C-alpha cells in the first residue's frame, strides 16, 4: 500500500507539472478526472488477521534500560522464563522450545500445556523478532507487537499494541484477565532487565558466554548489530 501511495504521489506531481503547458479547459478536465478517481480501499492489519485492536491508544512503558538489554531478554531462548515468570512457565512445555533463524528475523516457539489458566495462550506461543527493534507475539487468540525505541543511552520506550481474534471482542472478562496476565509478565521482565543492566555496569563485568543450545537468537541479534555498527563507525570488535 505504501508503494502504491508513493506512485500515486509521483504521478500526481507529474500531471501538475505537465499541466502548466495546457490551456485552462484541459487543466480543468484533468483536475476533475483526478478528483473523480475512486480511492483504493486500504486493508488494515486487523482485517488481514481477522482481529480487532484491543487498546484504543497505543500503550507505552518507559524502561530504565538500554534497548539492547530488552532485546536480549526477549531473545534468550526462554532461558529466563522458569526463573522470572513462574505463572507463564507453569503453562508452557519448555522442553518443546525451539528457535529458527532467518536473514534478519528470528522465531522462537513453544508448545503450551494441555490447558492453560484461561485459554489465553492457546496451543502454542510464537515470538518473532524483526531486527533491529520489533517483536510480534502470537498466542491463542491474541497477537501483540512491541516496538523498542531508544530514548537515552541507557533508557528505552517500549510501545505495545494488542490484537484479538474478533470472536472474542465482546468477552470483556477474558480481555481484562488476559491483559492483566500480560502486564504481570512485563513487570517481571522490567525488573529482570534492570538487574541485568546493574550487572553490566559493574566494574567486575567483562564479558560472558552464550548458552549455545538456547541463545541462538540473541547471538544472531548481536552479530547483526556488530556488523552494522562496524560498517557505520568503521571498527571491528
């Protein structure tokens, strides 16, 4: 759709430029033709996924942590889940956790247990990271997106949008409980990330090793980041 809009703007600009050589009658006809052209129907994300957006305005959280720490936490292959997210972990079959890597995308997925607390997670949870700062989370009837924006050297803003299968749009109790469960996980992640940042700023910290069987997505993210920073600032680390 963006490409079509760009082409429309280009063609309109060309028409206006060439119209300067026309007489008034031709110019009026051209302008009427442009005004009468039907507008192309835009398909929204909600239409495409058969979902409805739950939050009327995008919610955001200010985190006292660098954006890369938030991304690292997201990309650790579920390594932190049993330690930081007891409620979530009780509904996941963590033995099924898997990671797939693509050029600039990583996809983590995990099956759920036979019946989670309120059906929020469905049969599986899928977590897709689009380099460098966008996450798409799909579970049960829900999908949410997270956009991570740096606001300072050691701070970021995370913008959350929630989408729900249209068949659940009038189930207010389910929506409220699901959003509360999501909020609990977010608060747990913030606390964990702030603790990690304290450790990174410690004079005792040098560098750590990757957990090879679980932190593939994190290593993938770091490799892309190191490549881009090296090209931009002409250095190798």
